[in-house]
C-alpha cells in the first residue's frame, strides 16, 4: 500500500516530541535501531526485552546521546510471562507516565525452516506464542494506557511470508498471517476512535533473523535496520492521523 502522505514525509528531532512509545524487541535489529531513532526524534522510549544486560546497554547508549530523554526499561519474557506480569507492566506505565502514545511490536522469533510434516510441535507452539499470542496479550493489556492518549498508534511488524505462504516457512509464516489479521480486526474494531492500528513489512533487512533464514545470502546487499525506519516514524507521528488498518512496505 502506498500512501501519499508517507511519500512526502520527513522527520527531525521534534517530530515525536514528548510522545511516549513502547518498543518490543528493543535490544536487537529493527527494534534497537527504531528505539534510538525515536529518542533522536524527541520521544520518550520504553525499551522492552527479555535480556536485562542487553536492555541496559541500549539504555546507556540512548541515555548518553545529547538532547534525548532518558529511556525506561521494561523487562518481560514473552515465553514465560504470566497474566500478572502484563498487568504489572500496565500499572507501572500508568503510574510513571499516565498514558501511552505508541506501541510498536518488533519482537519475534524465526523457528524452524522445515516442511510441515517434519515441523516440531513444541517449536511451532513457541513461535506462535511469541510472534502472535504475546503481541495480542500485550496489546490488550496496554490498550487502557493507549486510549488515554489523544492520538495513539499501534504498529505490528509483518512479513512478506505473512501474505503469501511459502514452503518451509512453517510457524513463522502462519504467525505473520495471524499478525495481519490481528491488525485488520483491531483497526476495524477501533475505527470510530482516535486509535490507529497498522502493520509494516520491513522487507529484506540485515538482521540476525535474516541471517538465520538465509545463511548463504550476501548481507552486503541488504539494507541496515536504520535505513527502513521512515514508515515507523510516520505512523507514530501526527502526520498519520486518520490512517488505520493499512499494511505498508518499508522498502
């Protein structure tokens, strides 16, 4: 989907001024690059991850940057977190910030690249849980915080294999088809409100997950995570008010 407003969009250090944005998977890849750029664009970033040491490293990196607000750490393991863990996170955000302007789902796992008839059922359940169920539960838990914002935005991260099923992509592909559906359903259910819900397919990006999926690929031909962030910034900014239920290509 091409959106005219996105084609003409550019951003600077004030584009997301004072917006509070929660980013999952903030310790690596797109989530890390996005968190840094959000801070540079004026946002207060809540950094989510399951590895405390990695979270502290990205926290220190952003905190050391000039003219950037101090980020916040949200330690939560999607694989093992309970309902109480999500509720505690919601309460913490409401206590510390009173509301939330944006939620970006970047966390995800690849799983196996094997045929369906050989796919390990435990790995299947793990991929589906981390990539689809956890984003659903987190979104549901944080909706009360988002609804307190004037123009809240939710972004799901999709995939090309979430639109066309390809051999050997197994649970990852199925989870991304589900992500597209979740995006559309939530957008339709909230189209009468100021909340906007959209999905972005990053395309081929130089990340650890891409390397695991295509180990023989020439990585020099791939874009870096910080080169595909424009649609994310756009959908989190006020320039995208009124745009909801879309599935955008980052490249």
